[in-house]
C-alpha cells in the first residue's frame, strides 16, 4: 500500500494536505478522528475522498488512519521534493543575474536617455543614425517611416525579451509564493510547528526572489533601449534639423486629412510621437497574438526532431 499511497498523494496536493491534517488530529488525541474534529481545516469533499480511498477506516470509537507511518512518510517526501524543486529554481534565478556586459549595457542606456536633454549629444546621435535611416526616410513618406520603425523596434524588443528571459519570472515567483502560503496555512491547521518555521523561512526567501525577478525583467529592456532610443532620437533630430525638417512638416492622411507632424497634442507630445506610440502598441498586440498561435506549433516541430 505504501507505494500506491505515495503515488496518490504525490499527484494530489489537496488530498495530501487533508491526510496530513487528519493524521495530526488523530495522533494528538486517542488515535481516532471524526468529521467534527477536522471540519474547520478539511473540506467535506476531501474528507469523503479519504474515506473512499480507505486511508481512513471506521471503527467503533471513530475513524483511524489505516497506515499512519505510510501517510507520514508520503507527506514528508512530498514536502522534501517541493523544497528541492524550489532550490533548483533558486539556482536558475542565480543564473539570471546581471553580467558585466549587462551592467555596461545599462550604463549605455542611461547615457542615451540623458542625451535627450543635451542638444549636442542628441544631434550627434541623430546625425549618425541618419547615415543608416536616412535612405529609408527618403524612400517612404514620413508617417510610413515612423510606423515602420515602431514596428521594427517592437520586434527587436520582443525578440530580446524572449531570448533573455525565460517566461515571466515574477509571475512564476508569485505562483510559488502562493503555493508556499497554502502549505503554511495547512501546516498551521495541523499544528506542525517545524513545518511552519520552515515554510515561513521559505516565504521570506520567495519575497526576496520576487524583487530579483523584477530586476531580471529589466535586463531585456536595457538592451532594447540601445536600439529604441537612437531611433527615437533620430526622429526627434529629423523634426528639428533645418535641412531635414521640411520632410516631416506636414502630410495628408486618409480620414485625418492634412497632418502637421510636429504639432503638439497633449503637453509636449507631438503628433508623430503619438503616431509612433500607437503603432508600437498595435504591433505589440499583433505580435503577441501571432506568437500565441505559432508558439505551440513551433514547440511541437522542435520536439519532433
């Protein structure tokens, strides 16, 4: 029965928690347990499953745990396996720490951001970027150029996020924190002081891990800024440069009619800035939908080889 019991409890967290509570209440008394003894800690559905699975056996004095040693061993192994899995996750988190190259990229990104407020630096970056982006702007209307660049920078940002970050580390940390909280509540219900102390310690570790997850989420953003900021600076330079400013001065668009790209809409936001942001949002949403549909197919293709 031991092996079957382990398999059953390993694959069913709710039943394992209920079994642990029932065993604790039985051992804290005369070895028997009844529904009123555990009704506040064990759902009625799980109590019924304990009876159906014959983990609890009826006697004249009440219900007794059929094999207390096996239940205790199965619940203990489950907790050990859970903490071992958490340790592996911690190792993965350590692997996501910022390297020297990441820190250098962060400093460069901050320098680029500061250049917005320094006309000389802004003009230098803008004129340099014009060597590469000027031909694109010359071949397309200004509005189309801005839309194309918004799409390109979104693709770059999405690609970097997928390559540098495995899933959503903050969401994963939150899920583990919720799991530990549930285990902690169950341990308190069954009066397991040792498990409570251990789970509280783990809860503190996971809170710190959430902060680390936020730091890891910033990492791909830093590399994306090395592309997006020069692009944005170039468009800004293009709108104020006396030689090139005539190009984005105004344009006729469907429905909207004649648009002055440098006109301010809200505060310092100009028309071209809103146009750029709108295209970034649209391309980001479209990219997520495409990835959601294509992702499973790509994963199946890779697993086949």
